[in-house]
């Protein structure tokens, strides 16, 4: 049985960050949120950035509250964040510039310029990573192209959770799962893709040593313990520092025939493999091979996700119409399904802006009925996500030669019961939803595994099954959704 312990997880997402205290006792996990803070981008002179000093201040506040609640009795601290973004440090460890937000427009058109030097086929063969214009590789090339003085003077590149780990401990390393999101890592070689980076003019000396999930990065820095009045000797342990890696670790599955769907701002759908799956088929289907915990790879596809719904709500909120996500879902539930559909992964939906109008324009331009009400717009988005999930899981089945059933949905998107049922109906597979706090749970339990409190990934998942409520959705066949799926496949292949 797992050894009792207390671990602090910092989970920073695209909308908010949280500090959560995880308490393992008698083979079960209790999770308590002790601090939550907003985490949106900041636009400066037309460029989108992350307010990293504010983020770190909130991390310190969460740490202070956790030390008070536990009387300083913590067995570990772990940080996870979104992927691809990074900070650059000078030789003496100072941050050079403000880290960019991945939705900033500086990478528009950059992949095509990169492909003139290193082909897309070669990049995928080297890295196994899905083509997305905001990947670290293209962000760095944008800096090369602009003659960035920050890049020229950089001594170290740290991905976002690695940067916070550095500020917590003074140690500069990159954790495996977050490093793989960069499209700068060669999974076959087990190191950075130095030769490819060199050809693109990206300085290779900036890439730090890579450590496995569960590694102790270091203890809390003495400057922090002095500031907080405690915390001496508490280890900072790298979980799956990429938030999806931690979420996938907590998938409460048994066996290997399931697929997972980490549902939040992004939807990430895939399977867990022992080796990366890199070939022409996975490249043509735009799948990715990101690092996982316990020696695994996450073979998955990034899908736009609930970002579309979030941006719709933000647009209406800015217009003075404060409607909750729950209310929007109920409005959508009352609308007829599969009347209008969009491709959620179309580039028009990537950047912030008037999402309801973009959805209307997409439907208008594709000769469909234009959704007008809030319910119709959200129903269009949710129906379309479910259709994209079916394409994705059928591609997984085809490439790996087996049917994946059930689908485990984890993360905040599990609270959208309409989308969970639509996923079951459209894919024709059982959906098991939960836990909601998958990322923080995985963060805590990977820390526990790294420190010897949990013996294995199987035991980790048994703890999740014993600790959190799961909900099962059984598929209900519909000829309407079948017709919509046929139309959707024609749309995305056109």
C-alpha cells in the first residue's frame, strides 16, 4: 500500500492557476484547493506575453498557505504548466525579456519558412511532434529571423515549469515531458535534436540537461525559506511538468485497450505507448509523440477543445452578458443537434477574438444554417468537437491495429455532461468521465511515486480509482450524427 504523505501541486493553466494540497492516507488521496489565481495573457505593444513574476508571486502565496496548513510538513512540491512556452536566462541567471504567449502572432507563417531549411517530413522524423505553428521550434526560429538580442545573449532556455522550478530551487534543468512539447527533442536519441537546431541557426548551448518525471530538482532555495519563514529541506520534485502528462498519469484505467481524452482549454486525445510511433501515417494524420511518466510516450492529437466555448463566453461577458458555462451548456442541450458544424481545428479559431462571429462566418461560408442564439452557437461547437474526437479515435484504431474502448475523459471538461454524452454517442464507445482535477492528482501522485510513497504507475491509478467518483456514459446511436459525421469528414478533407 502507498505510504502516507503530503504533497503540494501547482497547476498553471491557460485561464487560471491553482495550488492544491494532496494528502495520501491509507491508500486514498484527498485533494484540497488552497489558492487560486487568474492567469491570462498580457498584451504589450500588440504582443501577447505571460506575467511570469505575478505567476511566481502567486506560487509563493500558495506555498505560504500550504506551509501554514501543514505546519511545514510537506513531502514535496511540484509544478506543471501548459507546453511549448519558455523563458531565456542570461549567464548569471537573469530572465531576458518577458516570455511570449503561444497564441501571439509572431509565428504566423514561420513554419513555412522553417520548412525551406529543414523539411516538415524531416522535422517529424526527428521529433515525432505534431505540426502546430506555436511550437517552441517555430517560436525560436521567429527570434532567429528577427535578430533577437535576447536569444543572442541567452545562456539557458527553460520551459515554463522549468523556469518556476529554477526560481524555487536555483537549479536549471528541463523535465522530460515538457521538453518533448518543444519539437526540439529527438525521442529516438533521447536528447535535444542538436543537429536540426543548428541548421536553423538556433543556439544549441541554451538547452539544459533533461531529467525524468519524479526527479528531485532540488530543495527550496534558502532565499525563499527566509522569505516565507519555513520550508527548509522540502524537495521540489518534477511531476509530469507538462500538464497533460500529469493528467494522463492519473487516468483511472485498467489494461491497455482504452484511449484517453484530457479535456479542457485543449482536448488531447490518444493512447499510452512504450515507444514513440513515428511514421508517414502518424505524420499525415498530424499526431504527436510527447513524453509521459514511467517511461511512456503519449501518442495523441491536439484538438482545439473548450477554448472555443471559453472565447464565446468571454465575448459575451465583454458585451455585458454574464452567462455561466453551466447555463451555456443547458442552452445548448435544449437546441437541436448537428444542425451546423465547424472544424474546431481550423486556424480561424486559434487566436482570441469574437468567437461567436467566427463560428457564424464559418457556417455561412460553408453554406450551412447560421447559428444565431447562444445555445445554437455552443451546440455547434460541442457537436463539432465530438465529431473531431471520432475522427481522431478512428485514426488511432487504424494506425495501431486495435479498437480503443472505453474512452477515459479527465480534466475540467468532464463537468460538461453534454459533451461527454455526445462523445459516447458519436464515437459509439463507452465514456468514463473523471476525475475533474486530473492534472493536480497526477502531479501529486507522480511526486509521490518519485519519492517512494507510491510504488508504480499501476498503484498510482488504483489510488485514483479508490479516491474519486467516475461517471459512465453509454453510447446511443443516432442517424443524425452519422450523417453529420459524413459531412464533417468531407469538410476537413476539402
